[in-house]
C-alpha cells in the first residue's frame, strides 16, 4: 500500500514570523551556545584521548569546578552518568535540521567538528566502537546485570550521525555509523531469540528505526539482519492480539520501538509492520484517551484507559512522550491522510512542545504537571541534560515538518503556522505563503482584515498567497480542525467557495493556479474538556489551546460547564496592535485569571477545575 503523502524536504519550508519561529530561534541560539569541547567530553574520555585542545575536560579533576558549567557538562552528561553522551546525538540531529533549513555556516562548522571528534574516537578505539560509554555496559546487558539503557545511548549517537549525513551532507558521519553497525552485527551474532528478547526489554531507543533507515538508504543485507534481530516480539505480538500491554508500562521505552516498526513498513512494504503501528495507536490513543493537553502519561507510565482522575500530579506528561507520539502521528497521517492525526499533532504542539519550553530561556520542563497549584520545573543549559532536554532541542527544529504534505497533483495544509513553501507541481515552481492572522498568542494585524471586529475575534483567519511560474492545475487541501465551533468561510480571489463543514476533515480546492489568494476563517469557541472518569473536573480550552488558571491550589468554580462563557470572559483583550489571549472568571467568590498554558513560565497554575452548577 502506497502512503498517502511523501516526506517533504524541510529545506523547502521556511517559518515566517510567529510564535513558532520565535521558539525555533530561541532553540537555535541554545544549540549554538554549547561548546564543541563539552559536547565531545565523554567520547574523548572513553577513547582515552587527551590533548591541548581538550584540557578543559580535566579542569574539574585538577583544579575544581568553576561553578558556571563551562568547564564540563553535568547532570546526565556527567562523566559518572551511565548514559553520558546521549544528549550529543540529539544535539547533532537538531544541528543537522537547523543547517538544512538555514544553511547556518557557523553551526555547520561546529557540527562537523563534533563528527570529526567522534571519528577520531572511533579510530582510536580500533574496533568500530564510536560511543561515549564503555563496551562493558553491553556485556552487563547480556549478563542481565543492571545497567541504564546502553542501547538508548548508542542509538542517539548513531541517529545524530545519520541525520548529519542526511540533512547536513557530512559523508564521514555515515561512514562512522556504517562501521559502528558492524560492531552490532558481531555483538548480536550468537544470541538466541529469547536472549535478544531479554536484552530488548531494557530500553533500546529507536534502534529498529535506525536499522530500517539504513536499510532503506543502502539496501545492504546487514541492516535487514539487524532489523530482524531488533524486532520486539514481547511487545508486538500481544499488541497484534489486541491485548492492553501498555497500562502502567514505561511509555517512552515503547514509542520509539514502534517508530521502528513504522519505518520498517516503509522500507520493506510488509503489512505486518504497519499492523503493529496501527495496533499500538489503537491501544495508546483510541482505546485510552488523553488529558486535555494531549499527553497520556503520569510518572512516565501509560495511564489506564479513560481513568485519569487519580493520575493528576506533578509528573504528568513527560516531554519525550509528547515528541515521540507526535512523530508517530506524523507517520500515520502520511499513510492515511486522515485529519484526526493532524488534530492530534496540533493539540500536542501547543499544549506540550510549546508548553514545555520556557519562552524566555529556551529550557525544557521534563514533565508538565497538571495537578492543582502546579509549577513547571525548568532545566538548565549545562547542569541537567535529561532525556527530555534532548528531545527539546530536536522538537523545536521541525515545526515546519508538520505544516505541508505533498504528492503528485496535491498539497495538503495540515497545520496553520505562518510559513513559506517552495515546491513544484508538474515541474513548475510554486510558492505558497501562509499567514495565520490570529492565533491564541495574539498576532499584530489590521482589524479590517477580520471584518472590522471590535472585540477579540472568535475565529482564526488564515490567508494563502499562491504564485506559480506558469499556470498549473493541482489540488490544495486545507484542514478543518476538530475544534471548529461553526461553519467555516472560504474565499478564493474574493469569491465564496462552498465548504462541507465536517470537523477533522479537509476541504479540497482543485483549480488552475497562477497568482491567487485564499482566505479561510475557522470559527472557534471557549469550551470545556472534562476528565472521562470525573466529568465535573473540567479544563478550559480556547480552540486547540489549553488555558491555565493562575492559582496555587485546587479551586471550585460555579457555572454551566456546557457553556464556558458563563464562567470565563475575555480579560485585557487588546494592547496596541495585538489581541491578547487572557480570560478572567465571572461571578465567582474569588477572581481568577487564565492564560494559555504555553505562556506560563514560573507562575503557579491549575488546569482542571471542579465545576458546580449554580
């Protein structure tokens, strides 16, 4: 079965000024700020390399800690951590994506230097080993001796190197991975299926996806062999049998393994791989549900199906799971073209990826707590390096990955994020400029553009300018989100177009394009989303955006939960040329302000409120 859409070249999509562009640039500055020496510290220590260029790595041992994190990376990157070096793979992937889109020459020099450093370590090790951790960790794994995810660490390194080859054109990076793969061929040879199964129970990251990527690139038999060895029968078989094996299972151990099944399907065409992915989604999402934010975990474990009330806490929604479930939804959207997956991505972008990045410092919140009186706990630039720190730097390099999807004769717009797409249809260059005039964060615009609204609009207004070098016919599809609250309005060159207003679907416009303008108005409303097992506990949601009440404890509100306007009203709605997104309570014993969850930094907040009828 052919996928509905192909992967799009991200170099063809540029973010335009917006909240997403701001977060991308904040992340880019952080990626660039880390020094080559500190990124390579654990690779050099493991390979026994010490020279004048890397004496800084030994400063702590010889002279003591400087206290500012410049002498060495700490936390999970500390030389005493069993997963030291994992972040560098994430960093390489992020750098490669930034280079692909921006061509940043300074970052290219730095990323190439990191690849060169790893190449030097591999040569010194002499047997293909190119990791930041000792080989003996794999011996411990084979013996069943406790060790903290050595395959996860090596996967991140190889993933980052492969991305440096794919997106930044570094041929040495692929050569390192290819030689390193030979080490894994030798290591896995001789283990029985049951012995491999036992080792795969210890977090492997997305090793299966890595081998599938490499097989798809090279068609080399060794990668097909590694794909077979890294299949995960103890997870995949019960999923295919329709069993719930996920409840209370560590979520992010399994999601990347299913990425591997997804990529294996794409490179082999074997339907069983796709069936595994679909069964996983059915178990993880369709038959389980999710919090109002789109997240589904508590304490890093999958919650029981539709039973969330007892799981509200300070360790809900691990960032890694948000990032990886978005990636899984992306696979399924490309295969099916179904808008429900794009809706899921949108909800998790606003209420996970954006909400778990500090909009001032760029740092990550490992968890997104949604208990009453919660506070986000932010990481630091050089002292933490959690797993979520790694997915953070990747996540904010690929906002442009989820906007446009294409195939011959068709372009689908899946996300409304200001951007420019440069593509071709029938060999003719086509440019599409998207401008989302109003989103939850507030965007400067002329009120006349929205029909002269005197108060904050209850809709998103999206415009597209389409320019083709020569007239060319193709279909442009625009998503009608699940959060729409009424009939959308669509104009092409000022002329109305009939829309079948079905939520979570697409409207298709097939015409001969030359120089054309599209205007799409998507009505939205403030509404509540309740916990399925405690329907009186509700969150307030504005379109796709979850609102946070700024209070340090649980609160009970009075009103009609089916009509959120009886409880919240707009607050401080406009400042100069901006609409502002805040609300305040109406007719409550104590006043309370609400703002988008992604705008909360250090304030205490509550997401779910008990609502009593008046």
